[in-house]
C-alpha cells in the first residue's frame, strides 16, 4: 500500500447476471483515528473489487462486508516520486493533496475512449509530447459533426427491448476504458471526466434519472480511487435540459459529491448559462465562454478556481467555435493566465478522415501547442499561483454609490477628482452597459502576492509602459514575446513606479519577479 | 445665390466694443411659400453679416431688420457639381440634402485649429491625400498629454480681471478659424465640430451656463450656413459634469437644435456613459466605446445612425486608448461597417516634437489609412447603405419568454428543438451575463436590402463558410483580404444556401452582390 496510489482488494463471490451495478459490498479503512467507508463493485465472473486511495502514511486496517467479506491490514508507505495525491481547489488555485501547486493546461479529446485502438494509441503518443496536463473526455460516445463512428463498446448491456440495462454494466467497456484512463494518468495528466453530454444518438443522454444515478454509483465505485480523476458533470449541461431538469442536475451533482469518498475536483460545464459556481459541492468553475474580460470579476465573486474549459478551438471549421487561429488560441491562453484563471485547448482542423483532435484525437497539427508549452514553462517557474488584479475602472463600475464614497475617502487628494468624475459617469450606466463598455478596455494583469506581476499586453502596442510595483521590494523585468517565444531581461533591480520601453508591437507580456 | 452654397449679406452699422456677441439682426428668407428666419452677427469694424444656406432652387427674397436693415432678392441656381447640401440622418444612415448617400469615414485632429499656420498647412496637405471625409475638431484649445502649446488666438477677448468676456468674440480667432473650416470643407470633408471638451487649462470648460449659450449663439450665427458642418456638443461630455450638469448639457443640446435653422447633424460624445441617443434633437449616436459587438443592438434600439467616434487610436502610447496596431484599427473599421455603423480613425505615435495626428495633425504615419481607403472604396461601391443583421443568438437572448414563444411558433419544425434549447438556457442568465457571454460569439454581418451582403470574418479562419442568400436572386461572391487589400471573385451566380471555400486565415471579408 502506497500513499496516493490506488489500493485494490479482490474477492470471489457469486456470479451475477442481472442488476450487478449496485452490489452490497462495503469496506471500512481505518488509519489512526480516521475511518473511510468505500463501496466495492462487481467486475464480472464472480469478481468483487474494492478500491481505496490511501492519503496518509501509516498503518491501515480494513474490514469488508456484504456479499463478500474479509479484513486485513497493511502499512502505507510514503508517496513514491511523482505521486502527489488528488488535486484540490485551494482558494482560487489548485494544489495536489501533498501541497504541490497544480496549474491546469488542458486540452479536449472528448470521444477519445470511443475510438479504435490504433487511434487511441496515436492520441496517447501525441499527448506524451504535448504540453497538456489535463484532458477533457467523455464516458459516453459522441454523435455530432465529424463524429459518426460507433465506439468499440458501450457502457451498458442492452435489455431485450433494445434499451440500455444500466443495472448491467458492460465489463468489456469498463476494462478498456480504465486501461485508457490509466495510460493517461501514467503520463501525469489529469482526466477531467465528462459524465454526461448532449451529443448522442444512442440514448445515453436521455436515461431516466434513476438510471443516471445507478450509472454514477457504479462509475464512482470503480473510479473514485484513481488519484488523477476529476468529475465534470457534463459538457454543456444546459443543452440537455429537455431530458434532465435543473433539479435533476442538482441531484446528480449532490450524488457525485456524496458518493466520492475523496473529494475529487467537481464542476459542471455550460454552453450558455453558467452552472452556479457558488454551490457548495462545486470545487471550481468550468466555463465555456469567450468573454475572458470578466474572469477577474467571476473569481472575485466565487472565490474558487476558474477554468475556461472552452473558448473556441484552433482550427478552420465552418463553425464559430472551431475556427480561431493558433495565434488567437495562444492569446486566449495568455489572457486567462494573466487573469488568474486557466484555459483549455482544443483543435479542429478539417480533415478528410474526420479525425479532429478536439473530439477524436490523432495528431496535433496546430501552431498553439508549442506556445502553450512555453507559457506553461513560464507559469510553472513562478513562486506561486497567480491571482487577478482587478482593473480599477471595473472596481469603480461595480461600486454602489456608497462604496464609491468610501473609495474616494481613502484616495490621495490629487486623484480624487479624476476618480470621482469616472465614478459618477459609470453610475449613470446600467450594469450591463457598464460592464460591456469596460470589457473593451480590459488590461490583463495578475500577481503572485508581491513576488511576481504579470501583464499580458495583448493587442496593445506600448512603446512605453508604466508599471506600478511595490516601493519596498526590487524586481527584475522581463519582456516576453508570446508568439515568438522569446524572453529578455529589460530591467534589473527596479522598484516602485517604473517606466519601461517596449518595441511597440502586439503580443508582448511583461513579467516582474522579485529579486533578493 | 447657389443651392447648397453659403449666401452672405454684409451691412455697415455702428462699431461695437462690448456685448456684440448677440446683436439684434434678423433676416427672413422666403422662397415660394417657405420662410426661414436666420440671425446675423457682428464681424468687427462695424460690419454686420447675415449668412444663409439656400436649400431650394428658385426665387428668394429677403428682409433684414434690427441694428441694420435691408432687403433684396435673387434667383437661386441649381447646385453646382460636388455640392450636395448638408448631411442628414435618414433611418440608420446618412444622406446629403440632395439624396446622395454619405458614408462617414472619419478621423480626429482635435486641436487642429489651435496649431500654428505651418502645422495647419501640413495637416491639410495630409488630409488631401487621406481617405477621410469627416474630421472631429474642437473650437477650444486642448490641454493634455502631448498637447501643451498655446493656440494662436482664443475665441474671446478677456475682461480686465482676466476672465473670458464671451460677449466679445475675438474676431481674429473667428476669421482664422473659419478660414480653416473652409479649407477643409473645400476638400469635401465634413467638420464634426466639437463645441466643448474637458481638456482645458484656460477656463473654456468652466464657463457659466449663460456664457456657454452666448458663445453658442454667436457660433451658430456664424457657422450654421456652412453646408459641411456637424455639431458635436462635446468630446467626452461626461468628464465635464463637475462644471456642466446633465440639465446644462440638455439645455445646450436643445439650444443648438433650436438655433440651427438647417438641422445639421447633432450628437454628443461620451467617455463612459453614452449620451441618450433617443433624445429628439440627437440625429445620430456618436459613441466612444470598444464594445463593437453591441452595435447592431444599439442601432436596433435607437433607429438612428451610429458612429463609433472613438475606439482607440493606432499608435504606441502608454495609454490603452492610444496603442492599438494598424491592423487592429483596420479590423475595428471593418467590424463597424459590417455592423451597419461607421468608425472614426485617430493616430497616436510617440514623437519627440509632441505632434501626434490625433490631436495636432501633421503627417500620418500609420498603416491603417490606406486600408481604410480600400474599405471606403468597397463600401462606396455598394448599391445603398448597410444595415446590421442581428445575430440570431442575440435576438434570442434579448427575447422575453413571451417573445421566445412567438419566435418558436414561426420556426420550421426541425429547428424548433434546437432554438428552444438555446432560448431556455439564455433565459436562465441575467441580461448582463447573457450579452457579455454572447459578445464573445459575435459575427459581423450587414446587408444592403437584398442587394448585397457583407461578412467580416475577423479572427475566424474558416476554410468553409455557409452563407444564407435569398433563394430567388443571384449573387457574385467576392473574398476580400482586408489587410492585403485584395478582392477576388470566388463564385458567380450563386443563390440560396451556399457553401464557399476560403483559405482558413484571419482578416477575410466576404461580399455577396446581386447580379442580373
């Protein structure tokens, strides 16, 4: 038994042919004064499996009861190299269980597990050489443009009437599915597992709610003990409201949270209306949106990490969402990270064989991945997690008249008139016009406490830029070309208000890191 | 006397030394059954001048009374070539008095009239070779970054206490000012005259309201008969609320409208809060904003022309508003025109001599003007004015639940489920989140009835694009590279739903024009 690695117990028991999704197998694992209860699952051929993820070191005892029983004990050794435990949301960033910072750099291969073996292999090979440490993928197959293939297996057996028998998981499916998940996890990639989605011709999107929960029960028994897994309730939950009401979705959310013994990251992904990130079980916001200017406001509001899990894909499709350039994809990544959020890549280049990375995998063809690698290297070299620096105008825009009064009181005399002028004008606009108006004046800035400051200048072609740095600390300033992937120290040991000189072109970032 | 050209009468009368801004001189001009009353002004040295802009052909008689008097008659000849009369807002576009379509392609030289003669000459020479047919310029001098010079003259004489004596216009100022206006007008450029602005160290922004009206009275008597002039009440009226209340601004607006006998275009320009374009005297919206995705919604709301009179300037300043690339400036122009609106250029490149085109003029240095010329050529070749095609999702987003029901009823069966799904999700968002969310999915499309359709694809790198054209008409399709300034016919005689093939890169526009 090893900390942060799945521990598995296997028992022989009665062979089941029906309703084996919810077998009566419960295990209690005790370490010191802490007890964790987990449920076992039926794995076919009379095999009953209990999986457990030990998160502490020390002596564990267990007791299994139900259809099968047993007990035992083992010493749990400290984590092996590279094993950090499950990812947890901490304030507005992520850390692994052992405290290691985790910064998501995701991609999507939605229907990865529904592809033939050769394509899966090719995809895994691509992932090995790619900069991504999180992949969004579905349990169920996908039916959509460029997605017409049948999967090798389905998650359930069928009833005689042709409908899905959710009580009888298809073990060939689950064994193959898990094998793929393990291959991905072995590459240190988090699996952002999409439990439901609307792109369906088989009926998986329209199961009755009791079947939804039964399926989740089985899935959670099997997969919860994997350290690298996240729960994404849906891709675009809101396109599925005809078959699952808001109350159904809430029940699904609550069910997953209640039946996951470890608290894996949990979120729900939208097409239009965002899932309410303030709900207690939601660990982080997983947003589809292109309105990246609002990131700081949302992080401030929810005080949880925010992943822009869909902001269009690099490609050339006829669809709006699948036709941004590599440069635009890279800029969107920088906008997110320089706002204290995270971004997810996807790639949709037209192809005669209908194999587009975004959903089916294969080879990466775009120009963005190597620039995302460059960004990742920079972000991971920072001394902590970035948090957004809210634009002053937006703060002013969101202030009530009373808050505006308070803001003015603490300002230096010489700034008061100026701020009051803008504040008064903003107060005359309604919230919608205010935020839309200001979204066009957005500056992308984030900080790691007073240790580092990041500006992504995006379209702004500053020849000079005025930075406000703390007066009592010294910083080194680097200029970064996000597309050319160059970084250059342009100032050493500056402090306080600092004017820097730049070449006056698009796509530059500026990084100030504390020295000494 | 010639139609659409200023007709001037000069009388000798008493020499005045004080309070000559509002002399008692009234003229009635009659043509057929129509009478127009205009006021005359004192031009110094006992000269009293009446200016009139005849808009009809035929026999005019006039009668002047007050401090001076006289009468006369003249036949007004039909308009000479190139004379089209004042610009009028018609529906959501502009036409000259004679019905010629006028499509604004503006620039800013805010403090043009406050520069030394040599610089004014250089600026006029630049304008001669530039693609602009409207220039935003101020009456009063400008005090701001890169604007520190004193003007050659001021609009008023001073009182003994050093304050401005608005009752005594400085005739050296007005003669020189008018000479500049006439030089600009002679190049067929509309003067979008800014009557007030906040960037001031002389006190012109802080005159008492009765002086504001007295100044306007004099200005309107002098300039109203110029055919090429527009009234922009302010640049950034809302940064001036400390000295002019909203009620003061309304009074200024109403005063200008009431004292302009011809109805020149009239608007008011904001920094943050937009001036209410639904006010009856406002002929068009003059917006500072970078939120170009909202254009179609605003045009729909106000049913007036919309000019984006400030959307950042091509340049490299340390300021957000003065540091976009030439490419970005060109893209913003295309976004505006492909939304049925108009855009205004400005240029702010750092310069040792502090002469930046945006406010002081000189030479144009940027990369955008020649591309704006290319755009202008295309737009002016269209068979009419462009009107926005509102994005279907935005329409859906703005619909009330009842309107959504109505929309669904008229949809073909096969689209209903899809639209209902999106509609329902959008209904769950508040208006702010809805519009901000959708602003990121904007498509820029406009049409000239069923005669022409324009798509600006902006960042979208479509390799294929699906156009919806009317079934009963035939179109030629051109692909336009807005930066490389190329246009190429890619389809002839297509009709109805049409799939076109494009090279999958940014910055392309597609134009469908009706043939046959």
